[in-house]
C-alpha cells in the first residue's frame, strides 16, 4: 500500500506543475486577455491550460486572418473558444466574421435564381449602374423608386424595358433583384430563348413551375427566341396568365417595342395568328409599365 505521505507529495507536485504551466501561459497577453474575459478563478482555469493555449493559437490566427481561403484553424472559418455557463468553463467552435459574411452572401445568392444568364450578373448592384448617360435617367429613376417602394406584396407592376442591343437592360433588372435579395425577397431571371430550347429536358417542368410562382421574375430577351405556335401558346401564354391572375410582379427585357413584339409573336411556322399574339401583349401590358432605353452599346 502506497504511503499517505507519497500521495500528498504527488498531489502537491501536480498542483505546483499545473500552477507553473498556467503562470507561464499568462505571460502571453492574448492568453491573458482570453482568460480574463471568463472571470473565473485560477483554480478553475489552470486545469484547462493546454486547451486555453489551443484557443489562444486559433484566436491569434483570426487576428492575422485576411479571409477564409487561407484559414489555418482546425475547422475552417471557426475559432475554438471558451464558453462560461453557471460558473463553469466549456469550449465551442465559434464562427468568424469572414465565415458569417460568406454565409450571408450565400443566403442572398440563393434568393435569386439564374437560368442561362451570365454569372457576372450576380455582381450587379444598383450602385454600380452607370449614371453618366442621360438616356438612362428615366430607367434609373424607375428602378430606384421600385426598390424603395417594394414590400413583397403582389400588387406592384413590373417593367417592360426595351431598347438597343447592349445598353444594359438586363443589368438594370439584375441589379434591382440582387439588391432586393439582400432584403430577403426571392426572384428569378431566365434567358428566354435558351429556356425555350430546354423545353424537352427532363427537369424543364420543375423549372417552369418554379419561375411561374416566384415572387419576382425577369423574362430576359423576349422576342429573340425562335417562335413556334407551341412555345407561344403552351409555355408563354399560361405562364403570363398565371402570374397575372396571382398578381406576381413580372419584368421583361427586349430589343423590340411592344408593337414589334406583337408582330413577332403573331408569326410562326404554323402561320399568322394576330389574335393569340394580341392576347399575350394584353397580358404583358397588364403586368408591366413599358419604358424605352436607348443608350450606347456597353458590350463593345
């Protein structure tokens, strides 16, 4: 049987060793800052010296960090940190500011669905719209007013924005949608000619149902599609009818005025159908305000 005196000496040595390690660690100002915030006694904290030193190392990494890409911590975008509950210490992984910013950006991006449009439109914002062309002034004012007044209610008219090729029509609406996404509003942008070309893909029905019901929708470059009686009467017309009946805000961009679009929609390989084209134009007029924007071609 081990003598009682040996047990006492062993306990004292262990106590001295823990005390020495803790005091040594306290010489690091970052370590001291972390333990001071816990407001716990040395008797409580010295048992966790090595873990607290690990927290200190990760926290120092965070202080010097410039972004998620090169994060050296055990769990990327997180720092291991003490947590005090009812006077006792525990440890948890806390998300860093860069990780929180990244998650927020992803949430915002998820509020806007892009179908066959350039990825560069994801970066569009109203603040980046070029304002040095007076021919854009009316469109800029309209976009700004819509942004300020939109509250998610399905009562506001959208915009039929038409004009010359490359003048920034799609960018305007994408900027509006991206900024509204930051407020939590959901939207979708579809490049209409390509969307119709995918009509016989397996996932088309799901995409169609999604854009039909999304609160904010941009039908981009309508009038540039290869028109058929089928895609006019079975895809476009029911889509607009549903959104009109539900009061869902809808936007269009086009190189064609509404009169020119009506002429385009009337003529297909099946012949000329002025009445059906007129019905679609009537729905577009009920859904939108029409605005022309003629400006320099920014794609040159």
